[in-house]
C-alpha cells in the first residue's frame, strides 16, 4: 500500500509509542485516527497536531468499541491500517516472598493486564476486520507485541498477554489473507520510552542493556521505521517482526 493513500487507526495513541507513531505518520498518511482512554492527553495531542482525529474510549468495554468503530467507518468511509498499540507493562513475580502472608501474584493485576493487552485488541480487531471485509478494504492489522512474549521472568501476565497476541496475529493472517487483509506483529525489545522506565528500575534496565549485543535500548524511531515497512510491503504477512537488538530472554 502507498502510505499516502491510507487511513490509519492507532489505539493508545495519546502518549508514548502510540503518540510518536501518530505524529510521525500524520503528514505521510491520508488520515490518522487516534483512540485513547485518557481525554486530557488526547486534548494535548490535538492541540499539538489538529489534523489528527481523536476519540476517547475504553477499549476494554466491548459495546463502547462497537459504537466507536461504527462511528469511525461512517465518518471516514474506510480504514486500511489498524495499529493495536494500546497496552500496559506490568512486572510482578508469580510468587513474591517479600509480600508477607499472601505471596501470590495479584489477581486484580492479572485480569487488568489481560483485559487491556489482549481482550481490548480482540474487541477492536473483530469489529474493524468485519467492516474491512464487508467494505472490501484491503489493508493490514499491526499488533504491537513484545520480546516478553517468549517468557520474561517477573512478567507472568504481560508475557502471557503478548504470547497470546502473537498467536492471534498468525491466526488472523491466515483467516483474513483471502480478503487482502494482512496481519503482522512487531515485537520490540526494551525501548527507551517513559512506560518502560516506569515499569523497570534502573538496575533492571542496566541488566537488559548489558544483555543486548548492541549494548543499548531501542529507539522509538526504529519502531516507526518498522511500522512503515509493514504498511508498505504488501507481501509481508503472518510474521512476528522482532526488534530486540539481538537480546534473547
């Protein structure tokens, strides 16, 4: 696909990597639509870049997603690219003996992580994909995964959500390919973003840097380059694109 001809929907696009993608692509694509739960950050994004179409929604609420997707398709006609970027990083061991009597992983944290990182992706994609198929729109679904999908110590919920996301990527690439809809996951290693630094302490970050053959964290612009490649290469499908600097967990 030619980047300048496509409408792109980015979830979780009011901050971090999602915001960087929106701002980077807004002058390259036909239209950028951003959805986020944080209305204040969306207002800030719109003030910085008024040409970005902004919508507030809780993507863990299925009915809210149905209404949102219906509105977007009625307003803008078609979507060609869906970037499932919304998500949270959560670090917590399965058993933490330092917690005292109840050393178990928090059930609330488990449900919250799976709900945001996995269920919300399904809710958005099933609604967008149905309309893409019915409107005969060729395009691509890009799922933002993680190196943690291979299993990362201290990240049970996060790793599980991203491993499941990879499985959905491969499944959807097979189901939707006949309609001209590709599905790809981009799985970054540790990228230097505020969310990464909020989730990991400096000791852990230094540990990951030392374990990475390139000796550093990834840069946001390196993820942006991958997004553009995936959009523009019409034969790239059913693949987990690892951008990890050679780090193997």
